[in-house]
C-alpha cells in the first residue's frame, strides 16, 4: 500500500518540522512569559527529559553516576 503524499512529506522532513515547532513554541513563550520564565521552563523540561531517559534505559541514579567516573 502506498503512503499518502502528506505522510511522505512529514517523514521526509520530520526533524525540520519538529525543529520548527519547538522554536515556534519557544518564541511564543518568550513573547508571552518573558525571557527568564521561558529559560526556567526550558531548564525544567531538560531535567524532566533527563529523568525520563534514565527511567527508559532502566538505570538508576547510582549507576548513572558510577558510569560518569
């Protein structure tokens, strides 16, 4: 079965679309909340992503810090 043209477009330019959407959201946050509130939100999102990565990879904090050495 052949893919639709829209699906092929999204699969071909997936990371460009994701990058555009992320920067659009960050731009809207800068305009509505201000610089520092947006920076705090971005930092908290990165921390959450880090914890999610640890949980997805079945690691805990002690093994993560042991691997840093």
